[in-house]
C-alpha cells in the first residue's frame, strides 16, 4: 500500500479540522479545490483577516463626526461560503427552496407570496393533511364519547379559540384600503424623502381610517375624531403619516394622553356610554383643561360627523421637519384634501344611521372602490422656516394650535388614490401597525412634546397587540424596501437569516450588514427648535402654549352661520347629557373666553338663567393674532371638483309608478357618476303603469331615507297612492327634508310633499333651492336636480328645532 504524500496528509488534516465546530488549528488552512468545508474555513479566515481593526472607531467621537457618520467598514468575501449558515444549503427541497439570493431579503416580497385561493382545492388541516370528513368528530361508535385523539377537531377548535387579538385601545374601529401616492413635482429643494424625488413618482400606500374612542364593534357615525393613517411603502423604507381629520388635538403633552383617553372612554363603573363623549368624565376633564377648547370647537362642529371617509380632510397634526440633501431643514404641516369635497352628516341623521347601518362609513369606502369611484385626496404642505416660526403669535410645537392657511398657504405636492380593497380584513386592516416613529430620510421630527410621546407609544402598543417584536414581518406591515439588520428571534419570526453573524461590527460576514453613513442613511437633523440657551432638563411648557383660546375663537368666527348653529347644538346636546351641573357651568365659563356669542347661546339652551363668570386665563396677555378670520376653516371652503360622483340617490317607486320617467332620471344620474337606487315597498320587480321593466334593489324598510344623499319621487297616480299607504315613505321624505338634502318630485309625486308637511318654499317665502318639481320638461328638471345636488346639503332650509 503506497504511503500518503505530504500534501495528502495536509489535506486530510485540513478536512478533519474543518469539520470541527469547537476548535481550530492555529493557522487557517489553504483553500482546497475539492473540499467545501476547507474552502469555507479558508475563505472565512481571509475575510476576518481583512479587517484587522475597526477603522471607524477613530471617527465616532466629536460633534462634527456625529453630524456626518461614515459608512461602515466592509471587506468583500472571496466566495459566498463564509457568510452561509451551512454547507448543506444547496441541497434544496420543495420546502427549503434554493440558495438564498445574494443580498436579498425575500420575506418582504409583494403580498402575492401570502395570498391564498382555494378554488378547486380539498380541505386540509394547518399541516396540509387532507380532511376526509369535516362534519363529524371522531367518536367511539356513532353514539360513543368523542376521542381525545381527534387532532382535526382539536386543531380547529384551538385555532378558533385564539382567533382574536387584543383590539387597539384607541382607533379600534377602522377601515382600510390600498392605493398609491403620485408626486406632482420634485421637492428636492426641501426634502430628500423618497416619495417626493421626481414628478410622477408612484409610491404604494395603505390607508386606515378609524374612530378614536369606540370599541371595535361600535358604530361608524359617532361624534368623534377620525384617524387618517397613511403607510407609504417607499423604496427607502416605510413612512407612516399617522394623523386625524382634525388638525389640532385636546392636549399639549403626551403625559396627559392616558388621562384624556380614560376620561372619554365609557365610564369604568358601568362601562357606558359607548363611542360617545356626552358624559360626565369627559367634560369634567376638558373643562379643567382649557387648552382643549380649540379642539372642542372642531369636535362639536360637523367635522366630527363626516358623511364618509372619502369626503373628510386629513392632517398630520404635528409640526414635522423636511431635510434636503444639503442637510438644510424647514418645518412642515401635512394636509390631505378630498377631491370629492368636504361633506358631513347632521346630528339627527348620524344618530339614525348608527341604528340602521353601524357600518355606514366602512360600507361606503368599500362600495366606492368596488364601483370604480376611487376616493382621491391631494396632499398639501405648509412649509415655513424656523425664523418664520419664531415670529408667529403661537408656538408651532403646540398641538392645540394650527397655522391658518391665510398665514402660510398650503402647497399641493401630490395626490393619493385608493383603488383596491383588502382581500382579508383581519390580515390587512386589523393587523396593520402604524407608528409616528416610522420615518424615512428627508422626514424628521420637531420638539412637539405630544409627538415625542407618540413616537414611543405606538411601537410599544403594537408589541402587545400583535404578539411580539416581529409585527413588522406581518405581510401588510412589511416594507417594499429591503430589510437587513441583526435583529433576531422573538415570537412569530418569519425571516430565516443566512449565516451566523447577528452583530455589528463584525468581520465574519465582511462587516455586513454595515451602517449606511450620512450619504444614504437616516440622520437626525442636528438643530432642534431654538431653545434660547435654556438647555437644562425641565418639566414645563413655553409661554405661547398658554394661549388656549385665540385659535378656538378663530375657528368659530370662521364658520358660516349654519356651521355655528351646529357647533352650538352639539355643545347643547353633549352638555345636556351630563349629570353634574357644576361641570356644565365650568364648560360654559371656559367657552366665554372663546366666544361670548356661543357661550350665551349654549347656556340659554341649557336653561341657565345667568352666565357663570369667565374662567381665568392661563396667561393675561397674549400675542396679537395674525389672522382673525380664516374662510378656509369652513367646510364650505372646499366643495370638491368631482360633481355628484358616488352620491347615493334613492328613487322611490311602487306598483303603478310611471317607469319611463323614473328610468330616465336613473340613467341621467348614472351618467353623472352618481349611484341611484330604485327603492320600493318591497324588493323585486315593480309593476309600472307603462310596462317599463324596473327591479327594485332596495326597500323602504331595509334602506331608510337617511342613508341617501338625495331623493327622487317617481310620477304616477297609482304609484303615489301606494307610497302614501306605506308609513315608511313619510319617514323617508321627512328625514331627507330635515337633513337638508336635495329632493325632486315628478308630476303626481308632489302630493307626497303635502302629506309629509314639506313645502317647496322656505319660511321666508323664497323658493327652496333643494326642492325640484319635475313639471313640464323632465330634462330641465333633471338638470336642475343635478345642479342642486352638487351642494351636498341646503342649510338655508334648516331650523332649530326642525319644522318637519
């Protein structure tokens, strides 16, 4: 037998050494052309030797270095062997797949990777085992006991028992949709943020709308703030713009947020009322927090009962920073303005809708998208400098203040379109996790103390709700930008990281993943709002925060008379529900500082014979306001540009109605983009007087009048008689009239006005602009109806109390 050569002996030693995982020779072996283990050991040694020290350590210190971090040190690997977890990774199966693509995190691919379509497939367990019988548990004999070994039964029931996750403490009731954001023009002079880099750039988004105080099963139409949260899936990471439909908030500091929520939630001793602020604890709290007054004006206005998500504004609330490539910064406020215009409900309408259809807003959003009437908003920015901010009479870090558009105009920068409903409500809308801390390079924070608390709180909440620190790996939360870091393990981990390195700095992975440096990575803007040399830690607020009423006055004075009346009526309703009169009086004393007119009216309507003394102000002298009347704060300032698109119109018909004219109206409204529906005493075929085929898809019973934006009463003597005989008709007409909607009566249908005590004239004797009588040429009447319908509501008709 021949003796092995010296080279063979060395190769054998190297092979043996490379197969040990607890020790190694003093010197790395030379790479073997035939043995992968030796190659891996050799290449790993070369990779580690290529980084004899951390070359970045010397530039980690000092203020200037802190402003300009450098990319992490890296060493290129000779092969992919050193960075792999195992030499067996090339042995693929149907489950393991192939070798991981170099430099790619496949766990964040589009949602197609997790979509399921079971068409033509057999039922299986969660382990993929086909189920032969899904009707019966496994028993000992047909009448015997159920056996513990029935793993199919146990899996099914166990999963069912754990299907619910904790609901959000606030914003529990929500609806969501997918879409995209399109940039109008590059904003490189202000920001390097990915969505704003070039004209026409498309960024995918997911948007969730919500109420704040109600639980997950509460109603959509509660008087409440609405959440307006947008997740931008940018190519540089996820940016969450987490806002509301109101530009200000109740409190100035996050430390008061638990108090606010505890106060507005159902009272803990009896857990009532649900999704309502009309109770003692809320008003007890805010009446002792005068900084809430401005927000109360908004919440008591029609803004708090929007017609739909598609017809309400959104705001970022806080002041943020924009940072450009030159590390120059400006301040910014974000505004979303709906292309369909601003529309709201009236209180009586909202209350009735909540009983007939608590899913009113959720249904509207879904139906608009399914019908192709995609909701669209324009994103606007109020951009201003630190020097300009210092001159304002209010503090831009105060979340109870807004910047009037008349002072800093809103600049349109892009549009957002929602064009896809979720495939699964739980997987997407319920599990989506938003956080104000999710920003991308080019977007930064201000020193707003309320924002600082939100930056912490949102992440902390998601960890509890979604089962652990890996909520970002749930498909709806995963970014489209690549994810590479050294975070590992935790509950529900999805990513399977290749290799053995999970720390930085390292040499065993060539320094990867390495820090991006200031050129590519996120760098916090170094200069915060000027603190006037007061750098000591302190629990306090700037003096401008103490002006609690100027902007509340501005908002109220900028409303139209109908809107002012609604604010007063809302305060009257809410405060009338209190059981502690002292809280009611305290709130009126606070309102006197905002508007004597409003306080007097509300006090009178609450039966107060005398006004309580004005609440002492937190500051005696306030800066003179730059703007005292801001028309842009009125709902009527933004009527929209899409006509009557997506408006729901009821066409009331019955057996004996003239079908041709009703059909003509229906066709004309569809041509305008509206959504007309034939509503009859019962669903199904209607025996029209002229034989025109009409199939009613809604009934007077299942679709009450307050669910519609307008009403058409069909012609025909027998049809009108049939409608008169149904008590629902009068409720239908009265609600439409009371809610100031547009109504058209064709021919004989005018008789229904008399029965419902509805007049085509206003109390002044002038014609009601929202009543159209279809006598003579129907084409002209339809044109008049469409024109009147463009005004969502006709408040000139409104009286308090209502006449009808």
